[in-house]
């Protein structure tokens, strides 16, 4: 059960944070932000550790581009799991799922992966808007709606 | 990481659950001897210093029985829970082995108490304690302790033997000792007897049961042998450990007893202890124990071996807990070998120079650090990082640690060993060593130990350590009771990962900590978060660290916490600033705008609450101001309002000021200034008002012909222009100056901003505080004033406000983004200049007819043309600087010549009044005269209307109106010319100037038709430039006085003519004067002659005038005439006309007086134009006649009577008034009869007989000479006769003088026009009536 989706810019500024405030009061906007914010450390670390290995030799530079955008589980808490995804332009997509899904089954990695890919596509659509300035917060209601859809249906 | 089969083997919370996690543990502490350092008794002043000194002795070298030197490491703790001691069997480094007390006493009682506490501490840890030391600090007097020394020493000796015993008997004797000490602690006085020679005050004795090696010092003694004593203790501890190790190693593996972790005791009840499985279990556990001891005893390499074999054994029996312990031990010893600086850095943490060499300990994060500390951290990472990255390249077959890593280690190792030996040499040595040889140097602590392959084959490399630790933690996690061990293991693993610079590993270990379910006290939970934060910080996970810190902070004050500590909560939150990308400096935050605003706002709000609850309202106000200032763009309107109200409430307790606050920790909270409330959208210094603005005394010379050019030549000039914020105008010292700003109140309620001032630097500036109340959301213009007190450059940096209870210094350079201001405005301040007050009075010449109005600096004056008045200007110096320079200039819309006639003032008079002292007054009088052209040429042509003709420029007047006048004048003058030849003669009657004849011909147009003159408006500015004081040579002030002068028409001369008067030397100027005023006018045209003219009426007045004196004018116009000799006659005529016109103008004195309003003025005929004929009349004749009959002089208009036949003698005398002689002058006398009908009869042959020539030719008549001719005439018949006497010259006329005609000669007869060019006649002709 996805609870929150965040789009974070190159400079680690929040571009979009959307969540479904479904149950408890702790699920409010602020706690979501805390979660995503603290995930940034791990995310950045992964990016920096991924880079020297790749750029160490010239032959592996090509691999950098083909690197999997999906970063996997960043960290987990008692209640949430946080997954990361980085586009080639260093836009970070973060998906927060609750650790205990109501159905009892755990969320599979592949599901998260596809969800994040779809999210990437949605993001790409959203910034295709000629009136959107890169680096600005995403305010598109359509994007918001679609993201919420993903969160509700997919995962 | 956690085992999925978690808690399978866990048991119900046992009796001795280790419940006090030690978050500070490192992996290297496995190899340390644990020593408790405790201060007892009174508080020692230098306890911390001593504690540091003790800590520094973290390792000593001991030569063992085999002659090998071993490094023994010690860990000192300040406090150690006894429960943890119980785990000593499980991991021997958890045993407390030594005790050091630092105590203070002042008298015997206290000493006894101190001794008692020391002993009881010994009892407390009696299970594990091997040795103790007591450092006693007494009053300074009993420093020398001659007697006690041997005594205590003997005790020590005794204790030592006891200890040896107890070592052998292993703790068995200690309980007895403990009993002993307990019982004897009450019976201390016994020992006093032993010290007999000293009094009680001077000598203290320890109780007899105090069996510790005690050292006595004065309280302020330097304690030189502290290190030695501590080393002594460690030495003794080592030997115990070593003996234990040996003992353990000699044990027969088959017979060993089962070692138990505290909670395991129940589990093995009833189990078959003799089973093979259990035997193995025992063996494994004992081996682990032995490995622990070996590690502690300094034989790290051996311990590796042992740990490995222990792990093998334990693995086979599935003893997971102990397996985990063995693995952890393996990891720890590997880590100790791999990362020796892990050991070094920790105790020497306080040494700043070494701090940099240990990258794992990143500097305490500065809150002001502008750059991302995370990146920085990465940059100066340790060489290990390089080695780590390069390690995968090395062949994996290599058993030993890979090259670079081990070189690093060994070189470091050798450094630590040899102390001062050249590290360069050793490292270069190592470089050329074979892998085998440097393996020996790798373990320098046991140099003579043969390098064994076996030892090193168990040495784990970096990756393996992490892996093994991971496994160990998983094993631990299977036991609920081992939660603390697991937690500690996690931290230890994380620290190793930090050392390896593997942040992800570290974070995963740390992450695991969260999942360990422990029943901890609130304080310990906080500590856990704190340690987590610390480690997260170390790996650069600042956000994570901040998150943990915030959690810790909230825990501090959570309702579950029995004793909330707001202060610590506050500091935790404050230290989480870097993680939130916040800086304490608001300007930095405003400029960079990084981080997540929502979180920052939340944090700041919590911080405000914490600061308030902490009881530091100043901080709360500061942080709230900070919040409002930095997060302004991210807050909603409602939030703005709420926060502003909150701020107001906070500042009511403690006003916020723009000063840095210093916290107890030494951190400085820089001031936060509210520049959003109110928001300033416009800020600019204003030039002084024009009246006070300084001007340059000498205006700058212009460089080019252009007033403005966009092209700037020369780069220098261009650079000078670039200076931003440099004002082009000047401010004056001691003068009130102004800065204009536009403020907006963004809050929805009325905002009071008080004490607004300007912030300046440079010269001293006195700012005048201003208080304003701003309505919501409407821009208000505010002027701030101040006075510069010095000369020089003044920089205006911003303004200060006091609003919402917060004082702010809003500097322009820190202004929020949308408004771009220069960093400062620079204004030059010049020395003070005087100021003046001007008062203008106009003395009215009449009553009511003239109106004077002074509106501000504008004076309105109404004058009739020709009227004059005085305008008095009073200048008062209102400043303290004397006026030393004063200059008056007039600017107006009229040309300068006319202007100087209208405004007349004396410059000398002004200068004579200088200087004007402060508060003194000077008076300047300006005479105003209604200069005008009274001649109304209206009807002649448009160009001659008044506005043009008022110009007194004569040449232009001659130039333009005269050609017209020549067309018009003939109508005036040719008529009389014609009429004179025929009709003027008969009207000889005196005073018949108004003869209809002349009237009709000369003034053809009716006067009433003439357009009346209009009033004129003259706008003029009186410019007063004044200066004084220091800068009078450069700058001055300028005051402008506006004088609006309205000139009303008074009289107008519409037509004029000249008539010869009765006397030859005089003439009449006949003027048509029109009264253009609305009042009756008394017009004076000659002395004693005046006429009353009704309003709008016109009158003709004759003005008697002397003729233009010939010689006089000749002399006067000599220059003109000589000049114009060669010029055409026309020009010379004009110059003559000018002469005549001037003569007339100067000699007429026309004055008028308005009867009703008693206003008087003058009029003039300036610029009068004269025709040729008129000029002849005006001019005096060049020849003067004297005609006499019978020697009787004939008067003009006089009739001479005689009888027929009477002989009359006619004498004619001629004077030459010309300046030159006349030649070939023909003087003729002719008789004729006038029939009075225009017919003259010259045929008088039979009526008149003459004797003598009636025509003589004078060859030369000299100037001023007189010629006389006489003839005799006899009238034969009675009748009326007339004599025409004339003089003619045949000489070619020499321009001007000869051109002059005899005005009285009607020049009808012009014989031989070529020859005789001039004829002078004696007029009127002499009339003789002859009777019988």
C-alpha cells in the first residue's frame, strides 16, 4: 500500500509530495515529508557510491547511462518502507509504502519498480507542459490525480 | 538483517537482563582492560583535568615473561553498571578489572568516609575487580605524609599478596575481603593510634581496613606521578589477565565447565551436561573466553586463531549466542589489526592536530558552515577509502590484507610503535618488503612472534568484517535477552563501517538498531538516538542525523518522560540545523533558500517552543523572528498573521534586539532582522530641497558643446560612473537630510513601527527616530530624517525598525530578493552653509492703485507704465554660519537691457552689508520701474504694436518701423510741407497751433480708433546666491524669489508733430496723449503746464522745447557723423534723426498723476521718429539772420510800417553757425507782394526802387563769422510788401551740414538743382506795409 510519492529535484528541493492521508493522524503531510527527507541521505549515498565505481574506467562509463534507474529499498522503518528511483537528470522519485499491507502480503520489489517507472512517465508528461519551469514545484492537478491513482491501484 | 526466526530461542525476561546499553563502545574495546575512574568525596576542582590525564594513558607496554613486548590497552569509564559486569564471562572485556578513585577530603572524618566509599566500590565490583588505586587529595598542609607512606605501602604489599592469593583462588577470597572491609569500615579510629607524633589536624590516617594503594596529595598539587601510578595499576592488571589467560589455556578442554551468559542459567538446568554436544559447547565457549583474554592480553594475532576455532566449534553445536560472540571477537580483532588508527584516534580525540588524520571523526559540524558538509566530508576522507576502492582489484587469492591497505596499516603501526622514528623511512622500507616480511611488521606489538600463516589466514578484510558482523548480529537477534549486546554490536559494526568509509553499511547497521526492541528508560532511548545521530553525522547522513536528533529532542520532552528536559531538547534541535540545511544566520538562509521549507518551519516552531519552555525568552523571540524572516515566502497569509501575533506575545516577555546571543555552550545565535515586516519596496536618499541645495560657486566648465552626450570618452570617466549607490547630489553638514522609503505592511492588522532610524557608516550622522502606523496592505511613503554632523562621505546602509516588539537592523544588502538595492547609498557631506529667510516688501507709491502680494517666495507687483516703486528684500541669516558671499541676479522673460531698466539695484550696496552674522538682517532695495514705450504706433502696422515696440533697441526700431514711417510720415510731414509753401504763411496768428488746416492734414485718423495699449506680464526670478563658512569658496546656496510684475498701460502718445515756436530757438512738440487708465489723469507736460485728461480720453498738448542745438549735437554726434561720412545719405539722416530724437526725449519731461489714487509716474517720448521736415524744425538753423530796417531790428511776425517814398535802409547780417566755412554764398533780397490768395507778385518794378545790390555773392563765410549787407529801398506806392531774404550756395553740399536746410525756408525754389543745393531763407518773410 503506497502512502506517499515524492518528486525531488536535482538540488534536493521538494518538487512534489503527494500522499493519501488514509488512516492515522501520523500520516499527515509533515510526517511524510520527514520520511522522504531522511531518505535523501541514503539516496544520495547510493548515487555517489554508484558513480566512482562506474566512472573509474572509461569502459564502464557507458554503463553509467544504462544503470538501472531504480535504486531499490532505501530504508525502512517500523511502519514504512521507502524506495528510491533516480532519473537520468537526477530527479529523484521516492515511493513510501507502509510495511504492513492490509492484505497481509508483502509488496514485491517488481511492483514497486513498475510503479516508479510509471511515475517517471507521469513526471515526464507533467514537465512537458511548456509553462512549467524546471525546478519549480509541480502543481498540475492532472499529475496529482494520476499519481494518486497509481498509489491507490497499483501497489 | 534481523533473523526471521527472531525470538525463537528467546526466553522470558530473565533475572539479570543486561539493561544498560553502552552506546559508546567500539570494536577495539574488546581488547581493552576496563578500569573505572570515580571521583568520591568532595568535588575535586581539577577532576576533569586528572580524568583527561588518566585517559591519555590508554596503552602501556609490558614485557611479558617470554620477553615479548605487548601493548596493553585500557578503557576508562566513569560509571559502570554492575549488571553489565555479569556479562563478563560472555565477553571478558565487559569485566571491570581496575578501580581508580580520586577523592578529596579535608579532615579525618571525610578521609574515613572516602576510604569507606572506596572499599565499598571494591565490594560492588568484587566479582571482577583485580586491583585498585586511590588518589587522595587532602588539604595542602598534610602534603608530606612520611609515616603513612610506608604504612599504606605495606598495606598495598599485603593486598598484593592477598590479590595473588585471590588470583589463584579466583574470587573466592574476595567475598571474605569484602566482608572484612564492610565490617571494618566502621572501626576506623583504630589507626589513629599508630600516628602518635602528629596531631589529628595535621595528620590523617586511613582506617585500618582500607587496604588500597593510596596516594596522598595536596589539592592543588600537580600530581606528577599520576601517570606512573596508573601505569602501575595497568601493569598489575595485565599480569592478572595474563595469568588467567595462561591458566585458561592450560585447562584441559575435556574438563572445562560450561560458561554461561547471565540469562542462560535456567536453560541448562536438567540438561545432560555430559553429552558430546554439550562438551563441544563447553569447549567452544571456553575457547571464546580464552580468545577474549588473549585479545585483552595484547596477543591480537593469537586471538584471531582462537576466535576462529571457537567459532568452528560453536557452529557445529548451534550455540548461536556464543557463536555470535566469537564472530564478533574475530571481527573486533581483525578490525584492530586492520585499522589501528581506530584505536589511536579515539583516546586522542581531544588533540586537535590528530583529529584531521582520523577522518572518521569529522569535525563537529559548524552551524555556519555554508558548504555542504557532507561533500566536504567525502573529500578529506581517509586513505582507507582509496585502499578500499582499490582493494577489489587485488587478486583475491591473497590471504593477507591487500597491498595498499596493509602498507598503510603497517606504516601507521610502526609510527605508533617507534614514536619518533622517521615514518618516511619506515614506509619506504615497507614498500620494498616482500609480503611475507611486512607481515611481521604488521604486528609490531609482538615483534618476536613468528609470522604464522595460520594467524593471518583468519584475518578478515574489510568486506568480511562487515559480513561477519552482520551474521553475528543476526545470531544475536535470536535472543531477546541479548538485545543490548546486539545493539552494541550494531554500533560497533557501524563504527567500523564508518572507519571503512562505507556509509551504506554503516547506515544499514544503524538502521538495524531501530528494530531492536528493548525496554529502555526514556533517557537511554534518547541516548540511543543521540548516538545514532552522531554516527549518521559521521557518515554524512546529515538528514538522518537531524531526524534522529529531532526524535531524541521530542523524547526529551515527551509526556512519557518523567523529567522533561527542555534545555537538552533545545540543543538537540539546534544541532539538527545542518541536517535541515538551515543556518543560524538568517541572511544565509534567505539568500540560498535550500532545504525543505515545510520541515524547516516545523523545526523552527518546535525550537521556539523549546526555547520558551527552557526559560530563555530572548532565544524564543530570536528564533521566531528568524522563522518569520527566513520562511516568509513559504508561509501563507494566515500563517504570517499567526506567527506575527505569536512573535508579539513572545517579545512581550523579552524584546528582541539586533545583538548576537551567546548560548551556554558558546554557540552564537546571530541576530535575526525582520525585513519583511514592514516590507520596504523603495529606498532612496533625497537631495536637499532646492532652497537648501548646495550649488557650485563656479559652475563646472563644460567639456563639450553638448549639454548631454551619451558617449563617454575615456575609460576613467566610465569607471567613475559605475559606482553604484553614489549619489550625485550633496548633503550639507548640520542640515536635515531626508531618505524616502516606501513601506508596506503585509500583515492584515495595523502595524506600529516605532523608532525607525537610518543606519549609516562613515561620518557621524544623527538620525531622527520616526514612529509610523502602517495600515494593512497599502504602500506608505515614509521619510526618515537625520543630520550629518561631519564632513565626508556618508554611507546609508539601511534602516532600523522596532515592530512586533523586535528591533531589527534592516540592511540594504540583506534585503529580500524582489527589491534590488545597492549595498549602500553614498552621499557626500559638505561643510555647513548658511540659510536665509527672505522677506519682501514693496512700498506702494499710491493708495490702492497698486497691489502688492507676497505669496511665499512670490511677489506680485502691479505698476502702471512709467510708475516706479521700491522693493525691499530683507535677508535674515537663520543659521549659525555667517553669510560671507551674496550675489544677486535676475532672470526674466525679457531681454537684459530692458530688464536692467525695470529692475535697478546697487551691487555695491549689497556687498557693503556683508558679512551677515547669524540672526542678522540685511536689506536690499530694488527699484522697480514700469519701463514702457509710450509711443503708440498703432494702426501703422502689426509690427509696431507695443510688444515689439517696447524694445528699446533703437537700431531695430529704426530698422523696422522707419521704412513704414517713411511711407506714413510723408502723410504727416509732406502735407505741412505743401501747405507750408502755400498755406502756412497766412496762419501766422500766434498760438494757432490747432489750426484746422494743420490738424486735418496731419492727423487724418481719429484717435478713438487707435487700439489701446495692453498690460504686460513680466515674470522674473531674483536669484540670491549666498555662502559662508568653511566651504564658501566651493559651494553656495541659492534662493529664488519670484517677482511677477504686471505693467498696466497709463498714457499713450498716439500722434506727434513738431511746430516752430514764436522764437527761432524754440519749437513746439505737439503730442496726442491718451489716458489709458480708468481714472482722471493730471498730465504735466511742461513746467507749470498741466492738463486734466478724462479716462480713456485723448488730448493734444504742445510741449515747448528748445531746438536741438546745432553745435551741441554736432559735437555729440561727431563720431557718428565722421563715421558715416562715406555712408549713404539715408543712414546719415537716420543718425541725425537719432540725435534729434534723443534731444527731444531728453528734454521732454512728461509726468502724470492719477488724481484719484494718487499715483504718479512719468512718460517719455523715447523712440520718437521724425521725418525730414520735422527734423528741420527741430534742428537749429546753421545760419543766423539779423535783419534790420533803418537800423531797427525786425522781430519775427512783426510788421513794419512806413510811408511811400520813404527811404528804408535794409540791413542783413548772416552768421555762420556751421563748423566750417561756407563758400560762394549768394545772399539775395527780393521784394514781392502776397495777395493772400496764394498768388505772389514779383513784378514790382514800378513800385519799388532799390539802391545797392539786392544780390551779393560772398566768396567765403567763415565759421562763426558774420557777413553784413546793406541796401536801400524806397516803396513808391503804398501797399503790402514782403521781403524774401535768402542765402544760397552753389557749392556742392557737403553731406550732413549742408544738407541741413534752413528750417524756416520753404524750399520751393530750387534753382539749378544740380548747382544750388541749398537755400536758407529768413522766415517769416519781413512784411512791410506802406502807406501814403
